[in-house]
C-alpha cells in the first residue's frame, strides 16, 4: 500500500520518501527535492546482483553490503535485507526488501548506506562519523560501528553541545576550512548506553527498528565549521582522557580507515577520495584519544573533550 511521501532534509539533500525515515521532516515539504525514495515490490530470495562491483564490505558474521553497477542502474545489496536500486541520474531510489523486513528498518539503511552511496557515486566521499557543535565550532568522532562515536556525541549533547550528525559525516569545503552538513536530527544509541540515554527526557526517546534508542535532538540550523576530529579508542584501563595529536603527514592514513562507503573500484572516485581526505587532513587537527569507558562516566569527560576545541585557534 502506498503511503503519503514525506520530505526530509538530510546531509544537505532534500529527500522525498515513501518509506518512513528516522529523521525530522522538513519544515516545508512543497519545495523541490533532490532524491526520491520509492517503495518497490518485496523480493525473495535476496541474492547478490550481477554486475561490476564498485564497493563491498563483509563482516565476520557474513553480513555486509555490495554496491554494484548493474548497467541499467546501480544496486546497493544488503545481506539478508534487500536491494536499493539507484537510478543512474542518482535522483530515484527504489527499495526492494524481503517481506519480513519492516519498512522502518529499510528507512534506517536509507539515511545511512543509501545516502552515502548516492554521494559516493556522485564523486563525493563521506566519513563514518558523528559530530556536535559548541559555540558554532564542530567536533567530530570517527570510528567503526560500536566504537563510541554516538556515545561520545551523546555525552557532549547531554552537557549542552548542539547535535549535528550521527553515523554519516558529509563535509563542505569553505575556504581554508570545512563545514559539517546536519544529519537526521536523531542520535541513535545502543541499549547498553543506558547511562547516556537516561540523561535525556523520555519524551525525546524513541525505539528504532534495529533495537536501538533514538534521541530526538533536532538538526543544527547551520553548517558549523569543523575545528577538530577525534578517533576514540575505548579503554576500561585508563581513568582520564589521553589525547595525542596525529601529525599532518600521518593524518591521511588515519582518515582513510573510516570512509562511510568503502573504497570504490572506479579510479576517478578513488582519486576524489584521496584528494578529499588529503585536504581534510591538511586543514583539520586530528587526534587519537584513549577514552575512559567505565560506569559512571568521569564527570569531566565532556569538559575535557570540549577543551580540544578551545586549544585550536578560532
């Protein structure tokens, strides 16, 4: 059954979707949109598509994704979930999932892997990161899933920081600096982050289709300047934040470890990624941080993280 499409503002794109997204709807849904998400027919069994593999990631449990150039269109295949058929003009995505997959679960993939794939196919890389802003200056956290990006963003937001984005970091060059596009307006936390979740009012919390808790924090109205990036390393052995500035000469190698969509087989896209990450590495201070990961969290953790921004020149 067709549903009334909703328009969302996601990472600088206006997205009209027939599938519900874990995102705050746009204020004005009558304006033109950049991408249309359509609900397609259910697909069983879900088998990998044929075509040229552009990007692929497999986890030890057999789950993962494959982005394929299927000739007529592009196909993002998610193991045991479904396929997202992307038109060659990158303006339409048709969602085909298994009959047992809830539309809300498919919507979570749209605001993550699908948007990242659209941007990658247009030649624009994105990073696997979350970001907050303090006094209009953004601090980003980069790492793999489950390594503390969202939790650290949540800790800072609970202490007054403005929420910018979660899980996907799209950057815009602005002279000598980079600016962060705001995301969905929701911060998604795993159930084991209860100590952070409880810092937010119950009215702001929603359960998601992937059994996480989404905190409705709203979208940052502007694109804050990115003034520092932290790669967190969680440790139950340390009790205070330990920071190490990564030399600019090594920063590119660190950043290359955290793309939102893995390296493309298209040479031009790989060059775009290298150019993009090289410019970010040259202009944005990068830190590796040993983060105390214990309950309760150290009272001064948020202040210590904010101090990173204050050490960088405005």
